[in-house]
């Protein structure tokens, strides 16, 4: 997906009704020795980092349970949409663990330090509406009879992104992600570098021409 220029948005959904991702298989985990657990979690953390580093926007469609590593997967995405009935939580402390695939870092960056500590310390599960109220998800929707309401809303959101200039969207994502890790002056410099890469693109020229000619732009990602 990273190197396929035809890919404009990636939506993560589950084929299992009522479950987005239930997290680690603790029965499987119990059979591992300490070294194997460490390696397993390291690979899982690397996977989440790869998802977070995808150059195109990513959307998690949470239509059911997103627990432990399942919520960490959703947090690795840029945007999250949840059914109001979905259940989310970093429940690791209830199993004698702590989040190990990015949860301790991505959750506070999403909802703030105080709320993140409360959710992680308690292992509390919250529904889609609660998640929306604290900014954990971008949108919450009532679940439908098919059980894919979040996915349908995620598709609508993806279709809002699709008409926009692909390279500009990628640079916007890069500027935000890198800028959030540094002070604002350094962030401004990162924005400037991303903007400079966008200036010579054909899409920027097309956007200006379309504005002058009062027509919709036809972006090609070049």
C-alpha cells in the first residue's frame, strides 16, 4: 500500500460482526516464555508504527469491540469512526499488563494526558458516544441492522478526501505528524519544507487553473 500510487485512503474494518479487533489472544500469549512475549510485542509495535507511517490518510471503522491491541490499531490510524454501541478500551492493566503497541503514547496525544492516564490506569471500556465526547473518535453513528454503520460512515469520509490533491494531502499528513513531535518553531520549519515540495507539482498548477476557470480541479497526483 505504501508504494501503490493508486491508493488514496486506507480504511481498516473487520469482517467479524460485532468486533473491530479484540486484541491479543491471551491463551496463545500464556504459552510463550518471557523472551517470546517481548519479541511478539516488539513486532506488534513495529506493525502499528508501519500503519501510522503510511503516507496516505487511514481511517479505522470501529463497528464493535476495539480492546487492547485492537484500540492501539485504531489509534495508529489518522481518523477513527465508531458505532455508538462500539466498546473501546486499553484494558491491559486488568490482565496484569500495560499497553505495549503504542497505546501509552498515542492515546495521550489523542485525548490528553489526564484522560489517557485515567483510561489506562482503570482499564475502563467506553462506548462510541463517550469516545466521541472525549475526542477519541472523529465521528460516532448509530449502529445499523447490517452491523457496518461505522464502515459506511468511514467510506463517506474517505470519499470526501478522494477528490483532493493526493500529494498535498500526503504532505499535509507528514507536516502534522512530524510537527506534533517538536516545538512550534521547528514545526513551522517542517511545514515550510513540505510546502516547498508541493510548489512544483502539476496538481498545484491545476488547482490554480481550475480556480481561475471556475471549474472543478482534475488532480492526478503529480
